[in-house]
C-alpha cells in the first residue's frame, strides 16, 4: 500500500449557509423545528429567505466544514460534492479552494440550483437549519475520481448525503474503492432523522465491518441503537466498530477504540454564539489527531477545542488560528 497523498478525502453536500439572528417568536411564527435540521424545497427556501432579517452567506456543508477545520490544522484534504453553475456554486467552489482543499467536481448545468441552508440563530445560540439540497442530490458515481479516493488515508462520508439515491450509490462505490486500496472509512451519522430513514443501511455497514470510525452525538446514538441510556447505547456497539466517537455537547465526548475508552470534558468557551458546525469541527480535530497518530484522549481534546472555537462565532468555518489553539 502506497503512502497516502491526502490525509482525508470527503464526500458531502456542497451547500452555502445563509445565516441570520432571529427571535424565538419568529421560530414559533414560522413553525420551525428549533435546533433541528429540516429539508425544504425551492419554494420553501424562498419563503424562509424572505422572512429572514439581514443575513450572511458562508460556505457550509457538514463534511466540507470538517475539511475546512482539518485544513486549518495543516492536514491535506480533498472534497467531492456537487454544485450548479450559478452564483452560490461559484461562492462554494471559491471558498473551499481558498482554504487549501482540492476540489475538482465539475459544476452541473441547469436546475436545480446550488444547495443552501437557511439558518435561524436564536439568542441562546441554537441554530435552526432549513436545507434545500439542490444540486447536491445529483452527485453521480461518474463524478468520483477513484484514483483520488484511493490516494487518501481516510474516506469521510456525510450521513446527510445518504438520503438521495444518486449520491448514496456514489458513496457505496467510494467505500468499495477505499477498501480495495486498504484505506479507512469514517462516517458521520449527521442527524437522527437520517438514521430514522436509513438506519438499517448504517447498521449493515457497521455489521459488515465497512466503517472504521463512526461519529454520533448523544441523540443519534440512541436512534442508531434503540437505547435511550447513553452507556447502554455505547455497549450496544461494543466490538462492532474499531473506533466509536460520541459527543455530548456541554457534557464532553467519549471515544472507544479497540476496547479502550477515553473521555474529555467540553472545552471552555466565553459565550455560545452559534452552535452551527460544532459536530463538524469536533470531527475535524479528532480526525486530524487520528491521522497524526495521536492518542485517543488527545484526539478528543483536539476535537473539543475546535468545537469550542466554532460555537464562539457565527458560521461553521474557523476564524481563529486552530493550530495555535490546539497547541
């Protein structure tokens, strides 16, 4: 097996976040699922955008955010994801390349438009996401650069993108390519509703030994395992995954690797401004530590520090010097 050209290559939604502060009253008025992620169509996205106050456009997408954090930590990364030939597609393509991530997926002609996530941030820092996936759902297997996938130490897959059929086929093929090349596969469950729809697929991937590193939060772990108790959920996956990483917001995070358990508290933060991307940046810190051969506890510490940075400001891309923060 050759030395990897990239530390991580990720496949995920290519989305631009449109973010605005709002009141709890507006959340109620619009009947939004506070703190959750809801899929909307083009018409719904337009309606919500009209209801927003002054907004900021920041490139997002869960796996892309993770790579942005890894690149800020000095890792070598590449991304596969579908945009359309439009203004937001240009924004996304520019932003991901500008932080040093290789991105060569050709833009798609015609409708639908590039995906966007309309994010309403309430005074408590909670983010309510409403996502129009747009062109992201049309990522075909033919868009995969299989040599590129085989050249990365870790293939990182975003659960959100498992929902539409075409990119799901692409990700299944990517797993085959990575496995054939002797590379690792990391998977983030993304959201409980994704597990509700595709939990059988995820559990099959785990049972078949096709996932090396699994990222879940506390609620996703419960949905995946059917166990409401956190410790019972961890036990349900005992021995089925080489590495399981479970985050618990302000209660910190736990990782279990080959029977060894590590646990860290949440990193301190002066003020929680916006929780968008906390899990994405936790994964960035953990994976960067992992590809560098750091201890399990150190990987968790790096994840916690990166998550703390991201929730201290608007947007899911780092603003501070992550390398300095993680020491």
